[in-house]
């Protein structure tokens, strides 16, 4: 089974100590999701990258696509970074990707000290593919190729892949404060999701406990409670640091303003209805 290479975004820009803490939170969330899904996995890391080896890599892809903090991921083949061995590996890796008359591109990234640059490596590996598939009449197209071979070199190892799958991005679960989010409609689902994406530990308050159920696929530990009287008192009792409301700008124009002694977040306030619906479709998919 292929290893999954995971890329994260803004958490990599934090200070060293904060980055380690956020990366650990991301790893814990990945492991937790696999545990609850009944999929065995082993995680490892290099600076700027995480790796997952699992018993069911396709199921792992589904889980990673709903893990906050994951920007993208790819099934990869690990090979040597030594040029001759890497060339042989790329030749075999490209074989099922190309076809007669196809165009292709080699995309390279490199971290560490090597006797070649990324540009030199791309040219060398491109030549290997052309020479090894002369009967197919391949051409190089860096703009809109039929096939792409990605090569990421990190010290002594290289990782080959042909596809990049998107994650939700954002910050890892639980790296920010705890908030109480009111869900009275599908708009509340979107508002809660946006705060979850920012790393908040979201506690949902809803009269209909089934309504926020789609959020459980993003956070399987999601807790739902019923609203009780004073929303701010309930939030403070549950150690929340803020309240999230689903109201948009049209509600505020009608005077629907809630005041209290905790921060109030309106994540949908600047969003058009079409944007809210588009996000909802993604959340429910």
C-alpha cells in the first residue's frame, strides 16, 4: 500500500515551539479519526511534512480530506534520492501514466544538500522518460500536460506521486479556544464549520440535536447540547471563551444583535447566500 504524504500550511509559519505543538495536535487528530474508523495507521514526520501508512489507504484519504490543518496529500512511492536510482524509479513510475502521443511534465521539489538543483533534476528525469518511452512519441508540456510526475526530494529519500488531493486547510483541531456555536438552521452548520476550520474546539447548542450531525464527520468527538436560557451563562458554565452565531448581515440590519460579556463571532456576516450554500454543499458531501 502507498504511503500518504501530508502537507500542512500556515502552522508551518509559527515559531518552532508553537509549530511542534500544532503539528502534534494534527497528528493526534489524524490518529483519533483512524482509531474511530477502525483503520490501523502509523504516522511519522519530517520538517514540513507528515506521513501516514495505513491498513486502508483509500479510507485514509477520506479521513484526511476532512481533517483541519491538512492542506493537501498524495499517495507516494518512496525511493532513493541518488540520481541513477531515482531515474530508474521514475522510469517505472511513469510507465502506467503515459500513452501514445501524450504530453507530460516533471515537477520537482528539493530539500537538503544534493549534487543537483531542482531544475537540473527535472530536466534529467524528463529525458529519462522520453528515452524510455520513445515508441510512444511523448512530448513535454509544462502548462497543460496529459500526465504529471511529481518528485519531492528530502535528504536521502525521494517521493514520487502523480496526484494531489485537497484537504480543508485551516488550523488543527483544538489549537484555538473553545466556543459555543448556536445551530438553528443549516447556516449554523456553516458558521460552526468555519470556526472549526480555525482550530476552535466547537461545542454546538441546538434544539434539534440531529441538525448538526454532518459536522461529526469533520469532528467525530463533536458535542451537542440544548440551549438553556442565558446563552452567555451557558457558555461560561461550559468553559467556552466565545459564542458563535449563524446570523448574517441581513439579520443585524433588522436589529438582531446579541450582547453579553463574551466575544461574539459572526463568521457569515460578510458572505453572500451563494457562498454559504457552496460551503454547505462541501460540508455535507
